[in-house]
C-alpha cells in the first residue's frame, strides 16, 4: 500500500460543500517527436483524445473512481492518468490550480507543496483553451514534479496530469498533457443505447429501453461499478444512479429482485458502517413489470447518516436498478422514481 501511494499521486478538489474529484498524475519521454511507439487514448463518451509514449508508459493501471485512464512505466515513474468529474461551479478555469494544490496536505499526509510554477492559459492544437501549470512537491521521501492540463467541457472537468522525479525534465511532462485534443465525434446513438442523461432527461434505447426524468439541477457524476448513469446535486445529496443487472433465466423473479437488497448492503460496506436494511418488499408500481423496493440506513465513513432507497425492476430478462441516496427524507427520491417510463 505504501509503494502504491508513492506511485500514484492522489489529489482532490473540494467542490463546493464537499464533493471530491480525485486526480492522479504522471510523466513521459522526450517529447512526441522522439516517441518510437505512440499510444492513443480516445474517449467517445466525452469526445477527446490524448497521445503518449507507449514504449515508456508500458504498463496499464486499472482505473478506479474518477480515473478513466492510467498508465505507468515499469519503474513506477513516469506515471500518467486522466480523470473526469463535475466542474466546480463558480470557479474560473485559471483558479483550478489552487483547488488542486490546496488538497495535497489533506489527502497525502506529510506531503509538502513548494508552489505552482509556469501557470498560464494556453490553447491546444484544436484551439481549446485550458489551464496549464506545474507543481513541485515532496511526498515525504521523494521530490516530484507534476504537469497539469485542466479543461472544461459542458459541466465536466477533464484533468490530465503527468509526474516524474523532479530531477527529470518538466518539458517531458508537458509534452503529453499538451496532446489533449477534443477531436472525437461523440456517437450519441451509441451513448443512448447504453444510457445517456443530460439536463434532466435520461434515455436508454438498448434493451431494456426506458426513460427517466430527474431534477435539472442534478449534475452528472463519475460512474462506479456497473452503473450506466449517476447524477446528483453539487452538495452531494440527494443523488441517483442506474445500473443494469442480469436476471437468471428460469429462476424465481421475485426472489431475484428481493436479494438485491442484501447485495447492495454488502457493497455499501466498502464505504460505510452501521448498515441496516429496514425494508424490502415487492411493489406493483410498474404494472406488468415485477418490482421490489428496499431501503437501507447507514453511515458514510462512520460519520454521516445516509438513507438509500432502491427500486429494482424486471424487464426483458434483465434488472433495472434505480438507487437514490440522501441525508434528507427519501420522499424526494421516490418522486423521482415515479418519472421512469418503461414503455418509451
């Protein structure tokens, strides 16, 4: 765990009242012109790409949380990562460096930031304006340099960061982050097939097809696990998510829906405690589609009391799992659930 912590720079942006956006950083070789093997990452959901030295950054790191792409060298450094998350409302793009560096001491105890260097608004090759800056810091036992590019697209913040030992050239770190490009055409039909939500309207055209209306003040959040959609208010509560789960052929449908409560309670154990299933029952809200509702009360990180309510619905040999979390009354979440249309 200690070596992994040193190998991965974990940053957080405290978005308004506590929503965290994690960011990881890394580095690369002597510039794009000298890369003998160019790697390319494309994100068709948001619409951007980035290039890197595939020979140097030879090892893939499994993405987690908001990290959507990560690579590192066989020697741990350099390391590279891309993260996405809600853009902090009311924050100028050039001010994102302060949010990032301000999070170091809290998230990496013992670390020391020596300052932000060479910060400037620059234009990428596609003319997108981004915030570029460099940070030199110490992680207790090693001096590191990190180059960042932070971009905004709609309500999302995209962060590319590269880090290496401070003795190596910071120009090498800048080479990769500046290859960021918003040049990928977003395939809306493909997104809707899996499930896509924006401005209060969610639509899934693939099986099982359905739509959902949700509050327009909800903002898209990074997906976790098997989720196809996740959104909530900037303050973090309430929030909702959608997932599609398999329904076992030939099994008792009502029982398969009922056991989802225990399965979800087990998942909450990774981030919470005092987990109690207070209700779990079949419901007839969706007419020809069998459904069940469960409610769980628990404490996030042992401190914050949260209520989780879920409707699990059987359609076309699959389970639609609609989940809501709140520190308030669950009535607001249940009202949102009523806006699902299973026959669009």
